[in-house]
């Protein structure tokens, strides 16, 4: 709270002041609703909670139709399309809206696999078998399992009443590609500014 107040006092940039006010109001909301301890627990034990998704869709077309159907959509909003996280966003200035891939679960997979995939992971012949098992044994919030010899990371989305299944090998490969692309963009931005 003190840091946000200090930032608010020191800034002359209206956007930074607005962000500081958002943080102050968020902290006040958490305190007024008795959620400070819950937030601290969530922040401290991040790997014990699945990233929250607002809605779930089978296809990108369904997600885009949902986004277009809302007069003023929540923005940004994390959603699921199939088994992947996406970010739905909306611009009040020009009314544009879209969904983009959000690499939010991949850092979890990277950190948890670095600790080692448990040797006693449940094993299934098909995705259908795995989903049936997960319906009766929900991951809380995560579980490693094997489908047809490949490791998967199951994420339980309690609020949405479903699980997503993420191929560990594919997720780690896509995450590495995303980190390299981000590093290239940063390097190109630095070159442009310095040159």
C-alpha cells in the first residue's frame, strides 16, 4: 500500500497514476472483503492454484462469437479454447476485440517438471480413459498422467467443471519457442532504440 501511494505521489504520467489507483483500490477491496490472507496464500503458493479462466470454448470461432456478442467484454480475460489458454481482449477506444494465445500454464509445467515427474503417475490407453478417471479423481489442481506412453499435465478448472490436458513435451517445446521469440523481439526493440 505504501509503495502504491508513493508511486501515485511521484508520478506525473496519468496512465501510471491510474495504475497506482487501481492497485490501491484492489488492496482496499481485498482488505474490506477480508481476502488479504487468501490473496497472500495464493501469491505465496502460486503453484497450488491453477490459473483462473473465465470461460471455456471448444473452438476459437465459439470464443470469438462470445467476445463479439458482449457489449463491453471483460478485458483482459483469460479463457480456454480446447485445452489451451487464450487471452480475450477488448479496446474501448476503437471497439476492437480478439483472442490471442496466452502462455500461462507452460511456466507451471516447466517448474514442476524440473522437480521431476512422479514415477507413479496414472497411466491410460486413451484420452477418454484419462478423462473418465479425472472425473472421479479430480486433479487438485494439477496432476501428471500418462496417455499412450506420453506424459500429460492435467489441470482441474473447478469453476468451469472441467480438466484440460497438456502434453508435457509439446508444452515445453512451445514455451521455449515463445521465450526465444520474446527475447528476439526485445533485442530488436533495443537495437532500434539504441540505433
